């Protein structure tokens, strides 16, 4: 078999050519085959018609012959043994009838042949074939087959008269073949009639083929024109979806109508997308795989201080300062395919540095194939300004609370000192001075401790961040705190806990405050559990300090981190406030959950150190 690809090379590529090829298959071939079959069937029908006609003539001759040749000779008184006389007598008797039959059917020859005399008795019309009377048919003549088989036959070919269609009927008398009767017609006559029929069939076939080709050509030209109209319209739609295709008539027009509907839907979707991009306050920038900007919305233009015409088609790196080392989430997504969500960063724009929250992801087409990346920029500058104002207000409020608490804490010892001094002012008793002097010193020490803690809280030193192993730090602090109490401290460290980036001394102060608070809240036989673990997202180390002490009342939970708030008689209320400030400086969180009478749990979350290496 020929390869299918090899055959396709010879097939027309245009629709018109394909329609013409189809017309050859569905018009020319069927009409040609039909014409051939009609011509063949017509010839066969003509031969059958001629044969039936000729056999009809032979049967008339057979009826006219009566009982046979011998009874006729007996009737005429001619001896059958005299061959010549018998032939002449029979010929004279039968020629008038054969001439009548031949005259009534122009172009037809009829006659009798006697097997006993082995001679042609008559051959009408006698004026043309009388010379054949008395002759014997040649050995190859098909008449011998009729005489031997006793069956009628039709033969076409050269015989005594020439090229003829010859119908031969055996003469059977008393069960024996005594001769045969023939009726023939020249093949030229048959061929003329067949040729006339062939010309009619050929004319009709050619007319049908030409009509089919003309109609196919007209149809192909119309369909090609309609399709060309649709193609031209689609080319225009590449630049303008609103340029509708003028629909032609018929099914092709229905295709154009559907294409217009899809174009309108696409235009509506594009308009909706563009309206959304133009309306949202966040900046959106898209780039292709080469890192060149393909789109940005007005919010991004206003945020970065550029216009779309200035940057579309240019590298994304041109949007920020080239001399600044900037890890762009968008370029990282473009390089690795990894998405970034809610990354807070300082964007070094060419005109100003922006405080942004950035989310980037891979941009895909309708088939799901990656075609670039897109980034969404959320400007936090205003939020940062508002946050600064809120923090300033919070600091002022905290300062007011601090001053109020400080006044309260300072007033009590000062009142005691004033009272003692007023009493001792009028006393000359040395014993009383010795009795009240230690009380005054304790009050002064209390003031000194308060001032010291206040200075520590108000003037924190900058943290020194280094890799810290929390399990080791907690073991050290718990060992130190455990010496001051009989409470049971149980450690449950998670093996292979990653390092955190922290100020170790500051975290020790936090853990020491939490453990001391837990020890003071429990009885001498109470228990304290310290657990370390990894957060579910793997980004933080989690420390929980749980005691089974008296717990904290629900109304006090919101106040435990406030300066100068304490439920302990001798507490200053600065320990947890300082712990909260230290944890904030580590970008972590601290939370307290408590059930009165059942105990308290403090949870710390400290970010782990990324890209860490640990010596074996």
C-alpha cells in the first residue's frame, strides 16, 4: 500500500480543489459508471429484443412447414431419393412464404435447412440469396450444433450471409431433428441501433458530468468566497474584536454568527478583566519568559511612577534601581516556578523606595502552558504611616499608664519614708532610730529596684542576633531557676530542633521570667513542664511553659503584659512586659492561656534560622 502521507502530497490543499476532487468522486464516477451500465444493458436488451423477434419469425416458418419435408414431397409426388428434384420441389413450395416473411421484415433473412438433404431449401428474400439454395453449410457453421443438440441458439458472427445475428430453431418432428429454421439480421443494422443508443447514453452522461462540474465549481467558488470572508474577518479580529464578520447565507453564515458571538463574549470578558485591573487599588505587573513587561495596570503605574508605554516590552529590572541588591519575588518565580504569597519587602523603585506586600505566581495560557509570571503589589506606605501613628498613640497611652503606675509605686515607699522620718524627727531615742532605720533602707532599696527595672524596660539594648539552640538555652535557664525552688521542672525538648536567630541573653531573661512566674504560681510540690516543638508550617520553633498553679483570672488575662500590672504583692509588673517586648524584637509571638485553679500555659513562637548549617 502507498503511504498515506505520500498520497496526501498529491491532494489539493485548497477547499475549491478538494470540492472539485470530491465532485469527480460523487458526480463523474457515478455518472460514468451508470452510462457504461446503461450502454451494456442497452446492448443486451437490444440483442434480446432482436433475438425474440427473429425467433418469432422462425416459429412462424416452423408452423407453416407443417408435418415436415417428407410429407410435402409425398404430397407433391416427388421421390425423396432424388436430392436435386426434392430440393427444387421444396424450394418452389416454400419460397413464396419465406419471401413474404422477409419482405414483411426488411433487413431480415429467413430460410429452411434440411438435415436429410443436407442443403439449404430456401433463403429469403430469394432475389438476394436464391443462389444459396441447394448448398451445404460449412462444417464450422453453428447450425450443426443445433441439428445435433436439438436446442435453439443465437449466434453472432460471419456466416453465409456475412456478419449477422442469427436465430436458429431446430425442426423437430416425431422426436427427431429433421433440420432447422433460421432468421437473421445483419450486424451492421444491430450496430447502428446500438451506436445510436450509445450516443444517447454518452450525450446524457457527458451532459450530467458537465452539469455536475459546473454546479460544483459554482458551489466551490461560493463556499470559497464565504470562507475567505470569514478568514478575512478573523484576521481583522486579531487587532479588533469589535470588527464583526458579515455573515453570508447558509451554514457558513451560521458559523460566522457563532464566531461573532464568541468574539463578543471574549471582548466582554476582556473588557471585564481590563475594568477589574483598572479598578483595583493593587498594582499588577505581568512579564513573559524573557522577563520583559507585557502588561501593568494604572495602579502599578501610579505606584512605581511609570507609564505603560514606557516599560511594556522592556526588562522588568528597569523598574528598580540597578545598583541595589534586590531579591525580586517575580524574577524568582520566573526562574524557579515557585509562587510567593504576602512577602513584605522594600521595593527599590527608580524614583522612591516603596514598602510593599508582594505576591507572585506563574502565568498560564488557556491550555495550562506557562507563558510568564505575574506579580501583585500592595502598597503598605499608608498603612505603615497609620501604624506609626497608632504605635505613637499606644506609646503615649503606655507612657501615661507608666507614669501613673510609677507614681503609685513610688508614692508608697516615699509615704513610708516620710512617715518614719517625721516620727524620728522628734525622737532622741537611739533605739527607735535603730529600729526604723532598716525599714527606711528597705523602702529605699525598693525604690532603687523599681528605678533599675524601669531603666531596663525603658532603655533596652539593641539585640545581638546569633544562631541559638533553644534546647540548650532552656536547659541552662531551668537549671538556674530550679535551684531556688522545690517545684519539679520537667523538660520535653524535641530532638533536632533547628536553630533560631536570636539574642541568647535576652531570651534567657524571657525564659527566666516565665519559669520564675510559674514557680511562684505553684506550690512547693507543684510541677512545671517545658516543651519545645516545631510549628506545623515548619517556620517557627514553639516553646510552651505549663504549670499546675493557681492560674489567672479571666478578667486579668488582657492585662498581664501591661507595665506595673501584677497580682503578686511584691511584683513590679515589668517582667512580662519586658518579655513581650523582647519577643516582639525577635519577630515572634507570646500568648498566655490560663484556667483558674488548674494552671497556666505560656506559648512562645520564635522564627527559625533559614539556610542554617550545623557542625557534626
